[in-house]
């Protein structure tokens, strides 16, 4: 099975890119969705989180209060590590199951933390959607309706762009028009189809 890992920093355009792949009939497995499934209401992981962090991280409706949890672990490395040890194996399990069920010629695993979490080990090849930091900040601030400083902090907390460029097999620069981006993706898609057929 040929699995393409797609990643990029906040505001780089990952969703736009995976939407183009979807239009080309390629299945997309989203690590963010898998991470939400891992902490669904009533799940063993959510129960462990409540036990460790207390009931304040659970909303009135029984779901995880992500904002509260983020505030608690923000600068506490030990708590962050505990959470990662709990969640990463479960997220991998969900991703693996979804990848195995995929029926398209090749499958995409999109993840903002593809390299950081080791999810790239599940992939045959990796594609980085790269964008200038200025573009990232503008796009993400506009999309999420949050101050630019907040986006800068998120970028600083992520793996440096230079490291991702070094690790990725393929790089697409998202610094022009949507049509330009589409053409780049269609060209890569043809390459991936060939590689998938050889696998």
C-alpha cells in the first residue's frame, strides 16, 4: 500500500491541498480527526485524562474541554508528555485501521505533526506544503479569527520549517494562486499513481 504523508505548518494550506487530492478520488485520513476520536465521550482515553487532570477538563456535555486542557499543559512538559504517551498509541491504532480500509489507488495521511509524532513512519513518501511565515500568519489569523501573535506562538512551538524541508521527500510551495497550486498537485498525483502501481 502506497501512503503519502502530507504535512505543513499552520496556515500553509494543507486542507486546500487534501481537498484537491479528494477531488482526484484519493482517500484522505486526517490525524486530527483520529486524535478527536481517541478522546470521544466515554472513551477509555478520556476517562484516563479525567482521572489525571480532574473533572475541570470535561465539559458539561461529557466531552473533552480542549481549551482547558491546552491551558493546563501549555508550559508543563511532564503533563504534556504524559498525555502524549496516553494518546499516541491510540491515535496510531485508529489511523492504521482507517489506512487499512482505504480503497483508493494510494492513500493520504494528513497530519500537522507528521514528523514530530513519528507518523511519517507509516508513510511511503512525504509531501510538505510549504509557505512563507508571513503568509501562514495572515491566513491562519484570518481563518481562525485570532490575533497574529497567537499564530506566531503556534509556529514557534512547531518543528522549524527548515527541519521539515530537510525531512520531506516532496515540497510544494503554496505562495501563488489556487490554480497554480492545483496544477502542482495534479502533476504530483500523476507521479504518485505511477509509484503506487509499482509498489
